[in-house]
C-alpha cells in the first residue's frame, strides 16, 4: 500500500498542498495525510502516517524537504520506517525518484538530507548577518505587528458597535490585541 504525506509550512500555501496531494494521488497513494504546519512544529499527520503504515507499505512524499527538518530527523524517520518494514519513496529527487528500500537509496537520501541541512544553516547565517548589518545602519525595523496593521479597521468596527470578540474573529487577531489597539487610540 502506498501512503502519501504532504506538508506546507503556512496556511496560505494552499496551492502547494493541493499540488502535492494531486501528485501523490497520481502516484497511486490510496491514503494521503496532509497538514499545514512548520517542520519545526509538532507534525501530527506525520506521526499518524508513521503509526498507520504497516510492513510492506511505502510512505511517499513529493520532496525531501516536505518530510524532514534535519538530517537527524530524516534518519529517525527512516529508522522508524525500517523497524516497521516500510519503504520511503521521494518522488522529486533531482529529476528522478529514490526509494530507501535499497542500500544505495538510503545512502543517497542521507547524503541529500545532510546537504539540505547544510544549505538551510548557511541561509540562516546569511540572513542573520544581513539583519545585523541592516540594524547597524538603522534600516531594519522588523515586521509590523499584525494588530497595528489593522488598527484602522479595529477602530472602525468598534465605532460601528461591533464587540471585541467579533472584531478579533473578523480580523484574525486576538481579543487582547483589539483592546490594545483601542486603548492606544484612546490615549
């Protein structure tokens, strides 16, 4: 049995999730577990997929980065699958497909996992350096808080008689943020 796992990092990446699910169905996955969660967060659907698979099954993902956050994480997932007698298939692996049921497949996945982790760490280091330089030059201010971006709508809705809970739900912010915006406006 082929079991698919699809993941995107944020809720607004719906098209990416739908594309993964489409590709997994086209591959013949009879069950697909998908989620919208960062790889560093608790991945409940991945846990469910790892619990669900049985000996002889294959877990299928579209890309390696959809499955693991680091080489250690990848090796842990592969070890779990191997203990259960389950294979791992990665559909898009540099233009080809790789399957961990062979020693060469496991070697390739491990090497690419290490390279991916290395690239990610380099990217984060460059990003930190760029932010530090921008801060030194007074050009970096960070992301404007979400509640402050919608402050005019908060005040407008409040003037229209809408309650704090309704405002929060409508604008996708917390009630505390609504009260903070309103208290700043009153000051």
